[in-house]
């Protein structure tokens, strides 16, 4: 009997030294969303802003650009040295304009 007339093997067979082939079925897919989420999906505590320092130094005034492109003029007398380009996450609160920290929404760093 020739080799091409051997009985069919039951189940998937793989040559020696090769992994067993994966299932030939399609992977499950997610449905397309009906629209944008109604609430943020990356919830942060109130007042916490993540972004990059745009005006740094020893303080007390800094510039901050958040992840959405909003510019803040941040006042933090005890924040220490923040360098331009640093990625930071700060807890901020509104402040009056009695101290001018440059362009942006005036905010104050909450110290914990």
C-alpha cells in the first residue's frame, strides 16, 4: 500500500516538534458602540489633574498643560523644583488672582 492511501487520523495531528495548530474558528468580536460614553471612562478623584510642566523652576509659580490641552497657571509655594517637560499628577483647587502665575486657569496645588 502506498503512503498516500493511509487511513485518516482522528483529530488534528501535528508533525513532531511543531505546536498543535490553533482552532480555525473566528475570534469573538465586540459590537460597535452606539455612541460616545455618557460619563468619563478614566475616572480620577475630583481636582486631580495630570499633565506636563510648561513653565518650571523652584516655584512658587508653574505652567501646566493637561492631557486635553488645557493650560493652567499653578501656584504651589511648597511644591519645590518642577522641571519643564515633567509629567506630573497634581491635586489642584481654584485660587484667586492675587498672585499672577502667568497665562492659564489660575489654580493652587493642594498639599497633603
